C-alpha cells in the first residue's frame, strides 16, 4: 500500500499540477507534450547523474557530492543553490496557497469584503505563514512523513471538483 501512495506522490507532485493545464493550453498539445516529455527526460537524466556521482564518491548529500567534485567552494555554492531553490519554492507555494485560501477566508469571514483585495491576501498569507512556520524548523522531519498523504488527498479533491464541474457543463456552450 505504501508503494501505491509513493507512486501517487510521483504522479501528483503538488502545486505544479494546478498550473500544468494552463501551460498546456498556452503551448498547444504538440509543443506542450513535447516540453513535458523533455522536462521528464531531463529530470530523470539529472537524477541518474546525481545518483551515479553519489555512488562514485561515497557521499550522500548534494553538498558533499559538490565538495568531492570541485572542493569547498563548490560545497558552499551547492548549499546556496539548494537554499535558493527551497526559498523560491516556498514563495511559489505561498502565492498558490494565498490564491486558493482567499475565497475560503472571504466565505468564512464575510466582514473581510470591506478590506481591499491586497489587504486580504496579506492577512491570509501571514496567517498561513504563522501556522506553517513551526513545521519548517523541526530538527527531525520524520514527524512530517505522512504529509504526503495530505498532499495527494488535496490534489485528488481538486481533481474531483474540476471533474465534477467539467461534467456539469459538458455539452454546454462556454466562453
């Protein structure tokens, strides 16, 4: 059963799933599929190279593989790049979370309608940051090991809602 959830976690990687339909609609079916396949091949090739380098050097982290390949400066550069990608990913998820949670917040607290849209967005992102921040500073991430199930479940719910809405408007003219 764990293998099933792991496969679902690979198939539904997270917030990027929500932007994929838009990207495909902008590129078209042929170019969009080609770009998606090129990205998949590039990711698999890069992962394969990283695993090969880790096995060849006997190192088990990005920064140690960088250190084994090019020395201390490379180790520091690798740490900086990993930090940067994590930081940018966090920003992307906060933008996505804010976009998804603002309508929910307005539904739960109708008095928010009196505030400007930018103020509501800032309030929602601050509350989300306060709730999620403690999880980011744990010394051992094993407490978060089952969060992948919540992630997959949320994507499945969004997929079901989109499917239901599509089925409801099937055959009707739309803009």
